[in-house]
């Protein structure tokens, strides 16, 4: 437990940041999941929305920029195959 005034303030800030980061991760996962479900059904899916979510997450340091690149590449390959 934090004892000093500044330590208590840092704990509050960390809790807010953790909540915001978790919300961002959840929205990123949801975007990827929705895209993959659309591909599996054969429906037209917009990859630009997923790219935008990945770029925003990388910019906010939610995920590493290289991971964003790898996921974009993986999803692009999957969309060319037709969702298999």
C-alpha cells in the first residue's frame, strides 16, 4: 500500500492508465475478431479499419510497432487466401 501522498497519487494514475490501456486492447482485439469472422463468413470485410486500430495501438505503445506490422501482414495474407 502506498504511504506517501505522491505514492497514493501515482497509484491512482496507474489505475486510470491500466483501465484505459485495457480498453484499448479490448477494442483492438474486437476489431481483429470482427474482421476474421467476416472473412470466415465470406462477407466483404474492410481491412482498413483493422489497420487503423493496429496503428493507433502501436502509436499509444499498447503493442510494439513490429507486432502491429506482423499482424497487418498476417491479416493481409489471410484476406488474399479468402479467409482460410
